[in-house]
């Protein structure tokens, strides 16, 4: 049985306001991803002071940040198998907002980029660091990121910069309610127990 619903505009309906433009998407708007929970908005570039709304901060510190696929801040396509060069050293960075790079002025100033530059100088080889960190995530979610996207790589090292979100997992951060943490925990439990369910 198929039902088709056709909605026709009423005669004399109010004219549309074509001048209204919805605000552009913001990085800090979280999107829900099945199995891994809430992620930063994917494929969005924001300029200005993104992390704070204080006027003093905006005047002295401006950001220009871009997210990629699934909201990760990385230069590598995480959805396809990665072919590592013969002399390449590959690392994966996981963790929460600090590891993801939220305090940086731009993607070029994020921890994964600084780590990549520093290791390239010290090791003397071509170093690539893939940033699979996500704001507001906990270690169990980072493990899921490794399962879904990290398996496209053969990393020489995995660095986890984690801890604050695990302590803060009771839905509160610095006195402000973060209800998505509860749903992140449900997602982790659902992912873990789904293999045991009939």
C-alpha cells in the first residue's frame, strides 16, 4: 500500500520572505553520527573567534578553522585506505577538544600539525599525523573512531591526548550542562552491546 500526500499552497497564502538568509553553519554545532555519537559540524569553515563569545577575546584572538569529513580536523581522506610512502612515518592522534585543536588560531596551528612538523625535524623522515580527535569525546568513542576510520591506516604510533572528558562524563563541564554526553554514553553502550544482541 502506497500513500501519496500532495500539499498544495493555499490561495492567497502569505508571500515568502526571500530576503531572509539563515545563518551559516557553525563548527560548534554538533551533528549526531550513528555509532560514534556527536561530532563537530563536517565540512565547515568559520572565521572569527569561534571558541568564546567574550568581546575581549574576539578583539585579541581570531580563529580561522575548517573541519573535514565527519567533523575531523585533518588533511587526509579518512574514508579511503591510505597508502603509506616507503620512508613515511605515520601517526594517529586521538582525544577530545584539546587534541582536536580547538584552542588553535587555525588548522596550521593545531597540535597534530605541530606534532607532524616537530617529528619531521627530529626523525628526519616524512611524518604524517592523522587527527582523529573529536571535541567532547571520551576514550571509548576514540576507540570507535579507530575501528571505523583508523583501520584505513597502518600507523607506526597512536597518540591519545585524553582524560578531561572522562572525568567530566557525568554530563557537566565547568558548571555548564552538556546533555549530549549522556547520549554519547548511550551510543558507546549501543555499539558495544550490539554484537551480543540477537
